[in-house]
C-alpha cells in the first residue's frame, strides 16, 4: 500500500495530534508487551498506519486510535516472533538494557485503561462474562471451558467473540 503524499494540514495534524504521544506510547508498549523486542518498530509502524487512515478519513481521537493500532501491531509482532523465534545472544554484555519502569503519565493511562476494561467486562451478560474471563483473562483452553460448562467448543468461541466485540464497542465509545 502506498503512503499518501503529505499535505501541510496532514503534516500539521500528525505533528500536533499523533507524534506528541510517542514517548507515552513506548512506555505503554514496554510495560504491556514486554516480549516485543523492538518497541520503536511498533511505534513507527503504528505511525504509518494512522497516517494512512487519516489520509482516507478524519479521526475523532488520534490518541485512542494510535493506541488501538499499536496494540494490534504489537500483537502481530508477538505472533510473528512465536512463528519464527529469535535466537538469543550468548554474550549478554553486548545487549542494550532499557529502563522498563513506567513514567507516572503512562502508569496513570494504564490504570485508567484497566479500569475501563474491567467496566467493559462487567457490562457483559453473565454467561458471556464467565466464558470471556476464563478464555481471555485466565487463558483456559476453549475445549476445557466447553467441557467444564457443558457447552460446545463452537458456543465458547462465539461467546468469546461476542465478548470481544462488546468490549471493543464499550472502549471505543470511551475514546479507546
């Protein structure tokens, strides 16, 4: 996909609405996705994707969309890493070590996001919430949930998908 030619309005929008969130986004990604090796790559890919989205339509909450895109990109990187794992270095002295402690703004953002996610999960119907928590929070295998609750694996999958969609909608309505 080609990157759209920048206009002065588009460039100004990016400089004012997106780029100022770079350092907070890096902190968030380091804390939320510690297995992502190169957070800078995730941020740059996220910037590129939001740039492309903005070229096609206006964006109500640049920060919210940026974080949503970054989460998806980070998960893509993690999936890719699992598919083709990195061979670790034997000489640890040559590795760069980053300070992974969050700054206060990033920690506050994370706490707010966790509270909103908890509210989103609490708003799910009881059965959907139970299945969603078992699968997404506790990481119980789908077949085990189905067996325990006396449901088909397909029903479990459908309930998890419904839960995800409802949580996404809940968070989107609140700017995330």
